[in-house]
């Protein structure tokens, strides 16, 4: 018998005896219903809050994954461009060194043969950046000094701009590739974090299927722990 029944019995003048135990039981049952209703509402609110945070965190992780993937692609493309330019410069450098060596060889042959006019002709064919090394080599008295370098190309004054450019571009290509690899690793971190957030989303949906409050609360606690871990990762990971 509920409290309403007790009230109606009294108002209607129905002679029915209601024990204090029954009244207390009815009041306790009504209080328990209200408490259970409040707990269910609180759980639903917490689940809604968790879902909202998961939605925002998942969107951010996906955005950062896309950003890092784009950065990786850009850096890898830049690395390939620098590497191709370095290869072209290296090829040009090899051709120039071959020209310098060949021209010098013809000059040397004419010089030791006493053909001054022919030697002067080949000397005029020297490249501008080769000439300082050639002049420095002549100052070592190579025809009389056995310790002189064998050719101007071995002199410290010898420079090849194409070779230097090739080395510089090769360094840039390596740096861009390494940075691209780092960007890929960061994108993978955000991707793993997205999977963790998806697990939280699945567990929240699973918890809503249970009517046993303790099971539902237990799953919600697990979701909260996983969500805290995922949000912590998002806060510590670098941003693209």
C-alpha cells in the first residue's frame, strides 16, 4: 500500500488499519525510486559529457593527423626535389672536373714539349674558377719542385661551385627527409590516440546498453580513465 492509498483510506473514511511498518516501507520505496532516478540522470549527464569531450578530442586528433600527413608529403617532396638538384649539380661537377683535367693535360703536354703557343691556347681555355688554382700551382715551381702537387685540381685553391652546391643540396635533402619522417611519426601518434578515443566511444555506447547501475558506472569509470590518458597525450603532443 502506497502513501496515496493511505491518504485515500483516511479521507474516504475506510476503516482500514495501516501499520507504521507499511507506511515506512512505502516511504522508503518512494525515496529509493527518487534516488535511483537521480543516479540514472547523473550517469546520463556524465555519459553525455564524456561523449562531448570524445567528439572534440577525436576531431582534433584527426585534424592533427591530417596536418602531419600533409607536412610529411610536402617535406618528402621537397627532399626529392633537393636530391634531384643535387644529382644534376654533381653530374655538372664531374663534367667540369673532367674538362679541367683534360685541358690541363693537353696544356702540360704542350708545355713540356716546348710548344709555347699551343700551351697558351689551352691555358686560355681554362675555366675562370680553375685559373686561381692553376696560378697557385705554378707558384709552387712544379717543374722543379718534386713536392709540388701533381695538378692544380689538387691545390687548396681549387673550387668547384657545382660540387659545393651539390653537397649543400644533398644536406638539405637529408634534413627535409628526416623532418618528414619525424612528421610521419607525430601523425602516427595522433592516429593511435584517435583509436584510443574510438575505444572510449565504444565503451560509452556499450555502457548505455546495461541496466545494472554498477556495471554502467564501472564502464563509465574505465571510459573516464582512458579519456584522461587520451587528453593528456593530446596536450603533450606537438602541433602541426
